[in-house]
C-alpha cells in the first residue's frame, strides 16, 4: 500500500514536470529502479507513465491545440515511424547490453534537460526576429525522424529537442508548442508500448499506479504552467539525473 502511495505521489510530480518543463522520467526512472526493476524493464515501463502524463497534458493544452493548423500534424508521422524503429531496436537489445549503455543515455537526457533554458531562449528569439525565414515543415519532419528513434529507444529528453524543432515553425505561442510537444510524446509512448507489449518487460502495476498520478499532475501542470517556476525543480532533477547516471555507470562498469 505504501509503495503505491509513493508511486502515485511521484507520478503527480512527473506529470507536473512533463507539462511545465519536461524531464519527468529523469525522476521516474530511478524510482522504478529503486523498486527492484532492471534498467531495461524500467525503461519500457516508463512508456506507460509517459503516455499517461502526455495525454492529460494534451487535454490541459486543448484550447491552444485547437488553434494550430492541421498541417502541423505532419510532424506526428516521423514521430510514430521513428518510435517504432527505436522500439524495435530496443526489442533486440539484451538486458546486459542496455545496462551498459543506459548511463550514457541518462547522462544525455540530463544534458538536454540542463540546457533546456537555452532552447527556450532560442525559441523566443527565433519567433521574434526570424518569422519570415522559417523552414518548411517537411524538412523539420525529416529531421525529427532520428530524434524520434531515440525517443522510441529511451525517451527521456525527446521533448526538449522537439521544442527546439518547433521553434523553426510559424507557431508563435509557447503553450501551443508545449501542447504539440506533448501530443508527439504521446504518439511515441503509445507506439513504443504497442511494439514492446509482447516483450513481458512492462510492469503494468507500477506503471499504471505512477501513471495515474501523472494524469493528475499532467493536467494541472498544463493549466498552471504560467504560475509555476521550474528553476528549483530543474536543479533537483539535474542532481537526481547525475546521481542516477553515476550510480548506473559504477554498477555497470
């Protein structure tokens, strides 16, 4: 019972983080490891958590998403294709192999998370000063494919890169970008779950309990985005990510 309470509470925090700043699974991943899961199983189960978080966040951003031109849905196609490729690569990765590379993956996600403020700065500067030189969606969609493959394989950090790509579109509202980012994250999570469903690596109990908290946190995180400062939360998550990557590296090597 206490385990479920902890998982649900962590899920709320993850949902809020993903809606506001992203990087929620940098917290969720080590928690799943702490409950005895292998890195590979925790990574696959994380798709349940991310799926729940992004769906509720999408609902929270629905008023902004309604204002987006349907042509932006083109960007979801490479996300789905890339996620399927990444998940299939993961299917053929042994637990030992994944344990060897997961410290680097966590480290990469931490770096992306740490530099996210620079990405946001770039977004706003690009939106203000370069609207007339924006790149076509087709080029952005093609460039998204390798990022989506990474998202299907590991996932943490995808949202940060997605926001950077959206900065080259004609979207002029950061909440529209966040909503579309979460929609893309939902596509990647559910595509990965479909591809990995038969691997028996998904712990549905842990994933759904944490995911239930994410539904709550994701919705309210999306609605309270402008009122919450993510600076302190960002520092805590970076510390957790560095500690997790270091621990996994020491355990693996």
